[in-house]
């Protein structure tokens, strides 16, 4: 090694245009510290992995929980949206008092009279401006027959605008027309379920089905998907069957009459209901809630018993949105706690790492590292740890909702906000829980640190 | 401020090369350690001048204050009283950040146990002081490669310290100490962990550095090692016992 030639003892820094150390943000410096950080994390990969597990679980939990609650609230809101945001639903219900008096009474059963009437509807229509349409329906439970096959279903006598008011779509054929309405025609539109049950092989279009003693010509098939439980209120029945068939309102009135009789465990019950359901469409969606309140007042004045319900899908939608927000806050809080726990895990391991690397800190200090260089180094390591944990968590958090959807059929929605939010929080946690260990590293006495074994 | 006339200051010890500037001066350095109510003065007033190009051995039995003096010379520790001029700067009143900067820019450290960073390879270890001085990556690389070649490890720059022998590791440490072209190179028992052959290599390297005009201060308790230097400073009980110059 005799060929060694060394620089003359001229301070090399003169004439150099390099940045003053520690002055402002220096990307190259940052990159270098980051590389060093990655190396030390990699050197302890198993420990690092276990450390970030808390963050991984926390972030994944945030995203998955938000996805599930988002999905649930989307489903709820979709149901209300199906009812129509500019609709008000009036329904007849059997009043509690009437039920009691009739069951206690003697003699032949009296037909209960309750529910909404055409007169109610006309009053509403005439006294409130801004109502564009009212679709009144009668819903009667009947056995319907095709040859030897029968099923019990709701027969909805309604008007021509029914499908559009409820966002229902026809799969095949057509809905009945004004003229069929006028003629009290024996035409019927089947829902998917009914069509599939009664017509196993044949195309039901053009065929006939039998209700009571009358035959009805099948003119259309309706998609059942839009049927929401909330929209259903069969006469005298509380269990919500999604199967329905539709006939003109006029036909329902003439063929079935207004009084329906049912055999029950306690004998025979009969009830007279003119209208089971009315959908009131309002011109302006913004006035739906006000109009709904006015309708409620009108109906209240006209009915002695509470034999009706009023549903405003928009109001229910707002409620659903509010409860969804509450759910998300709860989910966020729970997930936040797990992130906090993850952060404490990171702090714990960073403290161990600082102790373990005391000597390295001493060497770096001896070779010119300032306290803030040491702080930066350990802080960056903490942020890398939590950032990597956050990243793995985001991937898991996106996969988990898919798995939930696939195995349990729940609707889950991963909004872009959730992963971004969760990741940012995890990085922030790295900073917060990295500060204390970094300060401890920086505050070590260089002499002591160099002597450390 | 005395730094202006440091160069022309009257030397306290014989000058080897006439007119050699003083690179470091200790003025009545005292160091007291406090342990609760107990206080122990380890250095009782040490005054020394170090000239540019000098090769100095600091010797003495254990407990004489060698390490403490070395820590003060290395700006790792502050004297309780007295002044320490490094170059033209008084370090005894410096803040922590200033001390870090002066350590990084003016001093090169060579430790008994090499003190390389295990996760970093040879080149990265050599470049580390440059990083803290804000050298660019290209500059650092150039200097680092040059020094690796000078200490005969150009073909091992991407090896990790544990893949090298002790002698090689110490050579990396020497290259690292030279990186910022320091005013003084401080070596603390540089051959203490080495076999005689590797130790001799290191000492040859020191001789070369000395021939190049580097200023070396070596702490050792081995007379054999001290033989290679020109100036022997012996400490005893926190005081300078003797300060002799040998012309090798």
C-alpha cells in the first residue's frame, strides 16, 4: 500500500456548492435516510412484520367496517329510493280497537269497515296543489290458477301509472291500458315469481290464469327485483310475500267486491276496505315532506280510528342516511381504537430498536449527525413501518369486503375515501408514536452511546 | 479572539517543522464528573498544542484520563473548564448542533472496535460522514470510491462489515475517517482488536498518512505502537507527565 496518495490538507468544503446540511428540505437527503430506514427494517423483517400487524389489522378493519356499513346503508337507501323520492304512500291498516270489539262481539260476524276511501283521495287531490298523480290500489289475497297449478298471491288492482310510480320494469309484454281500465277488462300482469310458479315451461304471455271463477289474459311480466317489503301491505296479511299480480283497479272492484272474507282460527272474518294503498306523486321533490304533513292532517281529520299509515320515502331516506352516518362514526371509532393500539405497538418496538441501536446512534453522532438527523432517521423508520402496515391494511381492507360479499351475499361498498383516510391516519400514527423514541435516540450522550455494547 | 494569532503563537513544545501551524490547542482543560453529590475531577488542567502534520501518541495507565481527553479532543464531550480550540474555533462553548458539525467536518475517528454500521456496505460506511456534511450523492460516491481504493478495498465496496476481516474493517474505518478530509484524525487503540500482521498494516497506513501531512492523534498504552509516532504525551492522574518529541 505504498502507492497511497492522499489529498493535500486543504479543506474540501471550500469552493463546493453543496447544500448546507439541515437547511430546508433536501430530497436526496430524505431519500438516503429512507433507504437506511428500509435497510434496518429489512434487517429485522420478522419483528417489523409483527410490529406492523397492529396497524395492518386496524387499517383493514376501518376499511372493511366502513365498506359493510356503507353497503348496508346503500341497500336501505335503495329500498326507499325504489319507493320513489317524490312519492307519498298511504296505506290502510286494520285499527287495533276495531279488531278487539269485533272479536268480543256476539252474533254473526260484522264486516269490519276501515281504511282509505276514494273520498279521502279526492279530498287530498282537490285541496292540495302540487300533486301530479294519485295511484290508488286494492290488494286482495287470492288463489290464482293455471290448469292444475295454483299459488296464493296478492292481486293488486291498480291504475296504469303504477309501474312508473314505483320504478318497476316490465320484463315482457305490457301493462294494461286506459281502455282496459275503462272496460273492467280481465287482463293480468304477473310478477316473475308468479309467472315462474304457474308457467313452468310455457311462455305465459297470451295464456290465461284463473282467479276465483274468472279467467284473466296474461299481457305482461313484471320484474320482481324492485319490490320492496316496505311497499307491501296485503289485505289482512302481515307476512310480506314478494309475489304479486296486477289487474285493472276497476276489474278488482267489480270481480272481488269491497268486502273480503277470510277463514281464520277463530271463525270467519270479513272486512270492507275500499282502498289498500295510494301512491301520491308530488310535482316537486322538495315539497314532499310538507305535502306529506298536510295529507296526514287531512286524513287524520277524516278518520276516527288510526286505520291508515303514511310513509314518506324521502323522509325515511333521510333517516336512513342519518343512521348510516351514525353507524360510520361508531365503526370509525372502533377501528380508530385498533389503530391506536397498533400505534402503541410501533412505539414499543421503536423504543426497543433505539436501545438496540444505541451504538449506531453513537457512531452517527460522532461522524457529524445532529440530534435532528437522528430524530429524522427514527421518525422516518416509524413512518415507513406504519406506512407499510397501512398499505398492507388497505389491500386487506379491500379484499375483506369482497370475501364478505362473496360468502354472505352482503352488499359492501369500498368508497375511495376509506382507504385514503385509513392510510393517512396510519402514517400519522407513525409520526405521533415515533416522536418519543426518536427524541430518546437523539438525546443520548454520544460518549455513552459509543461505549454501549 | 486568539484564533487570529494561533499560527504564530509561541509553541510550548519543540516544533518539528518550523512554522507548522497549530491545528488544535488545549488551554488548562479540566473535567469534573458529577455523580449525585460526589464530584470527581479527572483532568486537572491540561494544556497542549497540536501542530499540523504531527503524529502524536497519548499514553498513560488506565484511569489517567486518556479516554476523557480523547472525548474532549473528539468534541464528544465538553470540558468543565478551560478552552479547546480546533482550527480557529473555540469549541468549549459550542452548542450541540455546532459540535456535531465540527465533529463531522473537522475530525476523523478511528475506534478500537472499528464501529462500522452493520447494515451498510463498505462504500456506504465510508460515505456516511459526507452525508451529514451535505455532499451530493455523486460527490460522495467519487470520494468514497477513491478512499476505498486508497485503503485497498476497491473490490469490496459492496461487502457488509461482517464479511470482512478485522484489518479490512479497520481500513474501512480509516477511509471513513479520511472522507471529509479532517483537520485531525483521532485513533483510539486502533490495533487493539487486531492480530500483529493486520495491526502492522494499519500502522503502515498511519505512517503513510503522516507522510502525506495528516495530523494524527493516537491513544494507546502500547509503547511499541507509540514508537511509530514522533511525539509522546504521557498522562498520569489527569496531568501531562511528559511531552517528548522523537525524530524518527
